[in-house]
């Protein structure tokens, strides 16, 4: 599910206020664009179905290209 622009603006504004962060007007467009990108990436991950027995990894170990799993 993608967030609507007004939802992104509301979240960024509320977050900045909660953190007492003064978001400068010249930075606002970039912050909104980046947050929209991050929200879209999170939606992609959230769409992946997980079985109830799947547990988070203790450590993340990236796998080199061409290998199927870490050894």
C-alpha cells in the first residue's frame, strides 16, 4: 500500500515536531521525496508473505552474487 502525499507530509511534520527538529523549507521537498521512497521500499517488504515459523535472523550476512546461501 502506497502512502498518499498528504499522509507523508503529515507523518514528516509530526515526526519533526516530536523530535523538535527544525525542518528548513529548502530541505522539505527532499525529505518528503526520500520518505516516500523509503515507504515504498517498506511496502515491498511488507508484501512478502511469511510463514508463522519464520524467525528473524540473529545476524545479517550478505551473500555474494551467484551463491545461493551463506556457508
